């Protein structure tokens, strides 16, 4: 387990999850902010063709929220990775 240095800033790790659309990225970032998080980077198009943004939660953990148009979701809501 890593000790909390209290220094803030990037700790060398980011938690990430994918959502189904760019709009869902923006909605998730807004919900995180409403819950006490801080949007670090607003949702935007990225060089590889997706859309994403970042927030820190109230404990200072960095989260990425991304939409990858190349990784669809199935009917059950599971992310489908290419073979």
C-alpha cells in the first residue's frame, strides 16, 4: 500500500472507465463535479478518434472518463474489446 504524501498532483496512476458516448463523458464529468470532484480536463476529442476528460475525486484520485468509438458496448452494457 502506498502512503498518502498529501502533496497533491499526479501520483503516477489514473483510474479510468469507458462510457457509451461523448455526451455521457460530459454528463459523468458534470456529475463528478456536482458530487465534490474537480474537473481537471473538460471532455474533448482526442487524437486517436475518441473523446475524453479527467476529474479528481474528493480524495484526490485522478479519473479518466472516455468514449472509444472502436470499443462498443453489448446489449448487457459490457465493453466489447476487439479480438
